[in-house]
C-alpha cells in the first residue's frame, strides 16, 4: 500500500524491476489518481488506485478534515507493507498520528512500514516550515520537521519498532524510517 502515491513513482519502478504484485495506491490529489488509473491501472489489473478526499493545506484544501474516528475502507491485517515517501513531510502531526493508528490496523502481524520526513536532533519536537531550514520554504506544509527522539516516541506509542533509520539520505534531505509492527 502506497499512501500519497502521487504520479506513481513507486508502482512504475515496481513494474520495471519486479513485475506484477498486488498494489494499492492512495492519494488526496484527484489528478494524480486519474493519471495513475489511466496509465498504470488500465494496463496492470493488480495495480489499483483510489482517491481520498482528505484535507491537506498543501495538496487538497477543499478536502474533509479527519479525526480519531477516521478509517481507511480496508480490512484489518490485509497489507504486508505500507509505504509513504515524502508524505509525512507535508502532513500535520495530528493527521500523521491518525494515519499511524490506521496503518497499524491494516498491516498484518509481520507487516512493515516505511516512510520519510524531515528529522533532526536537538530541535523543537515538531515544526512546520522552520525558519532556518536549508530549503527555501514555499507554501504551506512544505517542510514538516520532527525531533528524532520525539518522533521515535510517537512511533513506539503506536506500537511500531524501529528497524532502521537513515538520516538525510532521501529527497531534499529527508530521513528514511523503516519499522515493524
Ligand atoms: C511530495 S509528493 C510525493 C509523491 C510520491 N510519494 C513520490 O514519492 O513521488 C506528496 C504526495 O502526498 C499526497 N498526500 C499529502 N497528504 C496526504 C494524505 N493525507 N493522504 C494521502 N496522500 C497525501 C499528495 O497529494 C502528494 O501526491
């Protein structure tokens, strides 16, 4: 499951390198989902895409705000891997926590979670668009940054175990977090 699949970077790579598998891509950006359906799903029946009309100040300002009752319309324990590349880097802490709860529910008992966001040591716990950031901030929720120990404590609270962490190895200096349920 690829949450925030955008224009299908991951599924295009999977199809090139691994071939067919069961894949679900979700995104709050309608145009991206339409594009993925037209150019990926239509030719590859096991790759499915679905639009979620969820609010995000950067990507879907007209969407519906989520609360703790939010559920992906998916069965519990039905996924092996959940992947979010460059999504929690543009999501509020409030929304990330709701997603973490739901991701934990839909992953199976040996399920794995991968995501990227901006992570540093010895900074405030959570900052949106920090003033001293190396990127020139452009628009709302451009850079969502966590203090490393604070982020790890949230992940523990939602029942995840950290398997690996790589600092600033990803797009725009984001870090990668690899977790097990
Ligand atoms: C920077 S793009 C990354 C796209 C893709 N993951 C990639 O690596 O190419 C962020 C994507 O996350 C989506 N997004 C943002 N908030 C989301 C949310 N709450 N749920 C699902 N998708 C979200 C955006 O619409 C956008 O397509």
